[in-house]
C-alpha cells in the first residue's frame, strides 16, 4: 500500500452538508421551490456542474448556458461563505490519527475530490502541508462515478491506482475507485456502499492496521 486517495466531503470533513444548504438556498431564491432530503445523495460526491444538472432535472427546468453558469457560480459563493468558519476542529473523528499513521508508514496522500474548493478547504482545516498532492478536477474528462479523478490523484503521487487505497462515502465515489483499480474503503451505510472492498460505519472506525490487513487480503 503506497498511496491513499482521499475524498473530501464526508471523509475528511463534513462539508457535504454545506453543499446542500447552498443548493437549497439557490433553488429557493431562483425557483421558489424546496429540495427534498432524498436528493442530497444524488448530489453527493459529484461535481458542481453535474449536481446542478441533477437539481434542474428534478425541478423540470431548463435554463440557457449563461444562466446555468451564473447559478453554478452563485452556489459556489454561497458555499464558500458557509465554509468561512471552518477550522481543524471540523476534521472528522479518526481522520487525524489515520493520516498520522499513514505518514509514519510512508504512505503518500492525494486528494481526489470533485470539489474545486479542495485546496481552500484543506487550508481552512490546516491540512495543506499534510497532503502530497491534490488532483485538479478541472483537468479530468469526467466526474465520479467515472474513475478519472482517482486516476489523476494516483498519478499526482507517482503510483498506479493498484498500489493505492481510496476512501469514499458516496456511491459514485466507491464506483469510481473500483473502476480506477484502487482498493475501495467505504465510510457509511452498507445498503448503499456494499460494493466497497472494505466498509466501516463512520470515520471514527477507520484504523490503519485494519486497512492494511484488508489490503493484504485483497
């Protein structure tokens, strides 16, 4: 196990909740509608553009490209405003210890997030210098569930995906890790993430030794 490819939202910090808050505000302000809780899962782990497509499809609304781009920009501004108070205290339980153990064992860390705000969030969390690389989602052809972002994340640290584990909390993300050829570690509900090679209920249950043992048994 040479590399670890981390999703961000729901794995390192619970910023996904801010995403959906921002989407809800946008839809209220522009369309006078409310988004149901069930729609959040469909926007989880996917890019801003793809999330907006999902939401507009749910609303049954079509907008011209110029308005689409403006909506996406407005959502991002609302999201970043919600992140203003983010600190290292918002890192999810178990993650600081896991990262420290990985670094001690020489495992290189790469961020594989669909979020264009990845560098900004890592800076707010105090983790900018901890990660060896950050995959740029603007450089990949397709978002999750396509494997592209994980392929890019592995490449950024100089390893083949088969030498890496990927950590995710979304259906699309686990599908992407598997398609990339990395070893998938899911965080969440087994009913949703049953296709993960290893599964834990929450980040507090992530242990380096457990991941390494599962990796060796793969």
